[in-house]
C-alpha cells in the first residue's frame, strides 16, 4: 500500500485496520507528519526504512502541491525507482 501527502494518514490507517494478512507493505511519501520520528512508532514492521531524497527542479505553485518539491517535481522517475527498488529488496536503516 502506498500513500502520499494526506494519503499517508489513510494508507497507514488502512494497513493497520487490514492487518499483515492483507497488507504486505506500506510506503509513505511526502508525509504530513515528521516521518523521521514516526518511523520508530511502527513497532510491528519487520523491516522499515526512512529515505530522504534530494533532487528535482523548477518547482511552481503551492509548496505543498504536486508541482513543487512535495510532489517530487522533475524527479518522478527517480522516485519511482527508489520506491520500487526498496519494495523489491527491502533493507533496514536510513538513507
């Protein structure tokens, strides 16, 4: 399951409600809360990792919008690769 921005709240709540038998993983991007601190609260997760990224260019509009850093503007392909690589080969720790 994946959630972005305000969708991180819904994705996290749904994964808790559905449980491990229905959800094999959770990815939260551009979280609306302090993700670096929240990851420690995911005590049931056998593997968890906080990944902070830098990249993209030419943000416009609302800083919390899809065309600004919050939406990984001009960095979308790299983000997809980072996420899919982690899904395929999850590792613990931080990046």
